């Protein structure tokens, strides 16, 4: 099994990366492979199409996804929003029914607003959301600050454990005849005629 962790930060090894790495450690300890993809740096350089293409190819071979973003102006980064808008439009068929989680990294505030925005993407694509013991967030201005946020680190570790448990539960269910739901054609209601 494998999980893709998507970093929406402009910094490839900043606070969001540090939080994602803590989730990855827990997954790895439970026998689940991980790959951290730095979408934010690519989009910031103007390579959004390439980032979406590369991520789509990776997504085809993973079982779960974690999306992370720092907080910019009480919201996810513009880079991750552009990336997710395009990714979920073009690759939804590869995302459906894969467990997903979102995390936010902030110096101080705006984390719950960021999580609200990020959570809408997997919900739109029939992806079960994985939770932790509190909102999936860390605090700090630098990676070393994040590592001192003991509550935030515990939340990341619990998130990794919960993701591993859900992935293994799905795998066990499939081995025992539990079938995955079938995606239905979407019905779009328009009240303007």
C-alpha cells in the first residue's frame, strides 16, 4: 500500500513538509509506503500543468492521499488551490474512494478556515476523510518550531495511524468480499431556466 502526501507550500522543506513527514513516519512504521510531492513549488514556478500530470500518474498507483498547505491570509495557498482545482477536475476518476486527509500549518491562526477549504476537495470526489484526535494542524514559523509543537506532532502521528488503519481495513474488506461502491453519474440541478 502507498500514500501520496501533497505539499502545497512554496517551500519544499518548510513547516508543511515537516508535518507531512511526521504523518509519513507513522505510515511507514505500519508498512505503508509514502511519497511527498511538492506541488506548491512547481505551481509557484508556473509548472501547474506538469505538476497535475505528474501527480495524476502517481495517484493512479496509490491507495490514499494527504493534502497539506500552509496558511496564507487565513486560507490555503493559491498554489495548492490552483493545483487542486485542476487535479480534481481532470483526475477525479483516479481519486474516488481513496481515503484522504488534509493538514494545515500556520504560525498562529487561520488553520480551521484552511482545513474547511481543503476538505471540500476530497468530499467532492467520494473520498473518505481521515481524522485525528483534533483538527489536523501544526503551528510554527520554522520547521524546528513545528517539531516543538508537541500537540500538533501528536495530531500528525495519530492521523498517520488512523490512515494506516483505514487503508488496512479497506484491504481486509476487499479480501472478504466487501465491494467498493460504484461511482454514479452526477446529477446537476439548476434552478435557473
